[in-house]
C-alpha cells in the first residue's frame, strides 16, 4: 500500500474509497459466481488503465473499493472505466442480468472519498510543533546580511525615496 506515483515534475499518491451501487439497489450480486467474476473484471480494468485496487468487497447490492490512482487521472474517469467496463463484461457473461434493467447495470451516482495518510490530530500536532520551533527564543540567530551587531537591521533593497534626488 506504499505505492506512490512518479510523474513529470512531482511525486505523490491519490487514494480513494469508492462505493458503486447497482441500478435501484437491485440485489444482483447475491450469487457467488457473479461476485467473483465482478472482482476479476475490476482487477483487469485496473491493470488496463494503470491504477491499483488495494481492497475490494462485493456485497449483494453494492461494491466497496479502495483504490490508488495516478495524479494524472481523475477519479470520475476511473469510476467511468469501472462502471462501463464491468457492466459490459458482466452482461456478456451473465445475460440474466439484463432482467434487472435492459440498458443499465449501475446507478447514475457514485460515492468517493479521498483517503489521506494522516488524520486531523496529526496535522494539528504538526502545526503546533512546527510553530513552536519557529518561535523558540533560545536558538541561535543566523548571522548574515540581515543582522549586524550594533547596527540597525537593513536590507539591500532600496526604496523609491532613495532614488528621488
């Protein structure tokens, strides 16, 4: 699960929890052979379109996916691949699924939520700790063009008033 994608000028990862629901919540995945075939189809779609499925759980009336996508992909595009490809393949293998609805297998909607590596408490702790490091009085001050002992602090930048003579 430590997959990070490298691309042109960056490095990152995008992970999502996705829930797909069949049309009108029909319990069309009640049979074990249909569930198993749907899992196989989803993994083949992921391989074809170069995204990862970390976990999949097929219920009677919906499917849960934990996926990781490339930064160049949109989540809507990946869900379109999953819904369209799985609908076509499942209906080809199991023609009895046409009995639920003639034209569609999946509902129009989708649910997805990004998954981060850190939670709210971790972020709050990081911000508090990083701010306390910046405002610590007992650390040494850097010497350089900004600080001169006994002289007023001056930047090398000139103001407009210095140019007017």
